[in-house]
């Protein structure tokens, strides 16, 4: 069954295959990540999760299959064009400008989207565009609880605060669909719970999120639907409760973590 149809809001991946030489990293994967829903994508290291993200955002060209966003085929579009259509993404490794303030880092999310493939556009924003950048930046800082830190240099922040800056930057872009790659990495339990509440707030306001995450407690507490990858193939999908109860998932991924996840 194909993952998406024309007119559906959100991200739909259909029979996607990605190869590196003779190695098939993603094999005929289909999934849906609708708007206003938190969709999890889990699996062991090397399962193909980040490869999937790279193919969805245009950093990798799939051998076959398609990527649809809000019912429109974006498989052939460049990353900047996909972003302008509403597809945002974070990476496993934090990529902030440490010498810039929190607010300046967040504003880059809007400025980069406007500049697209032409970085010099950063220098040519009109007064109206600059006002829009400011408004989006302020809203994102408020959403992520960073207002009090707006003038602090990003390099002086804790890992948890830096993760929030990264999230605020992608929120400022106004994307309808977010692909978040291990966003809670490096956070403690309290920070992870707060981070999860912010993500659910984004969902409640209509944003769609596809979440790659190794923190199973977070996945099970905030996701509406979960896909499980193993060796580049979807081996199971279902609600968090169904995932926790699946012997297939326990064997493929959760293993000894299964007891902790189901508690």
C-alpha cells in the first residue's frame, strides 16, 4: 500500500529506496507523517533513519520512490525549494553560531529560508522583510522559553538550552512539517520532559513532526504513531502501546530496554 495520496496534508514517503554503491541503505520504505501529528521513526544505529531524512529533504537522491509534501511530489526539488514548500529539518549535531546571540541564531532560520539558494539575499532584506524576521524570531523565542536568554551568546549556553535554540530556529521558519533528528540528545530527564511539552504544543498548533529519537520514554510519551526501521526496512508500525507490546520490535530494537519502555 502506498503511503500517501494527492491532497493529503503532511509528509508521505512512497516505496523509497536509497543505495550507496552496492549497499541498499533504505529498502522500499513507505510512511506517512500527517500535519498536527507526532510520528516517530525509531530503530538501531545504522537502520537508515538519518538516510531517510536526507532523502526526504533533498540531501540524497533516492534510487526509486517518491517524497510527497501536502500532496505534491517534491522528489526532484532541491533542499531550498523543499524548505520553501514547508519542510524544515534539524540535525543530530548542533550547528549554532556560538559567537552570535540566541536571537541572532534564531533569526537565521527565517533569513536562510528567504535567501534559499542565493545567500547574498541575506544582505538585501527589505524593511518589511526585516520586520517579519523580527516578529517570527520573537514568537519562536516565546514558544521555546528563550525570551530571557535572547541576548546571550549561544556558545555560553548549556546543551539543553542550545537544543532549544536549534528548535526555535527551525520554528521561526514557519514550516508546516518538521523532521527532527535526535533533538533530545544530551538533555537530562527534566530538560527532556520540557522539550517534549514544547513539541506537543507545536503539534497542537497544526505542525506535523517526524521524530527520530533514541530516548524511548520520550517517543512513547509524545508520539501518536511510530514506525520501526531495521536494516533499512519498516518492520513494524503502530501506536506507542502497540510498539511496546510487539515481540517483533523487542527483538529488532528494544531488547533489554523493552521493560523500561513499558513501565
